[in-house]
């Protein structure tokens, strides 16, 4: 179990170290926006690592892979692209109109699937009887909360750092629509793929 947990946490710790290094470089280059972006990325990676370690459950690798791919879309295509001057201040977001929509949809789907899998693993470990429908609802609302947090962060970045990431009303609403669609897809897919297994408390209960 210890070896598997270390394997699960390694990609998150590497990602946190990478984002922290880029944030430090951006700070010394006088780029506060990209410093903030990458500090948030490092914090999220560390938070997820602490969550998995604290819950003592294996990180669902399929859902984590989707979240990682979404991070690549955002940080490589957007934040790092803007930081290194690739395709302008917003990187590939400004070049390909679909980049933003795919990133939001995939990100919400990955967060929903990850939330479903982690919650189900915790419930099974603690012998809690939790219906899959409730887990799906929890996953859906968790992904929506993360999506709203992203939009709040974008508005704060626009307010304090004069970035054009916020995109005003139409961009924010399309981002939220894509978040809703992705969260619904991820939660529904996780619900459909999950199989009910007898919990320890159920197996030990007398007939």
C-alpha cells in the first residue's frame, strides 16, 4: 500500500514542484499574473496530494489522468504560453477559440469523476452505505463549485493584474455552461461505470 500511495502522489508532487519553479521565475521576471497562476497550480497539486494522503485511499488514475491532461491544456497552452510569449498574452486560448471550451469541459468532467471515485473509496473503506446517485450528485456539485472558483479567480486576476482572461459576461457564461456539461458528463460516466460491492458491514450482518 505504501508503494502504491507513493506512486499515486509522485505525479502530484512533481507537478507542484514544476509550477512553483515557474512561479519563482515569473516573480523575478516581474510578471505577477503568471506568478499567481502557477502558485495556484502548485497549491492545487499539493492540496490534492494531501487529500489523498489524508484519506489513505488510492488516487483513481483514470480520473487523475483527465485532470492532468486538462492542466496541460491550461498551463502549457495558456499560462506558460503567455509567460513565454507564445501566441500573445493568453497563449493558445487567443489562437484557437475551441481551446477554452475543451479545457473547461474536460476539466469539469475530470473533477467530477475524481470526486466520485474518491468519495466512493472513502465510503467503502469506512463501511458507509452511500447510494451511487448521491455520489454522482456530490461529484456534479463539486465540479461545479470548482468551475465557479475558476471564474472568480479569473475576475480577481482581471481586477488586480489587468489581464484579459476574464473575458467579460459572454466568456464567463460560456465557461460555466461548459463546466455544467462536463460535470454532468463526468458524474454520469462515473455513475455508469461504478459497480455496487457489498461493504464489510453488510457482509458481516446476520441474516
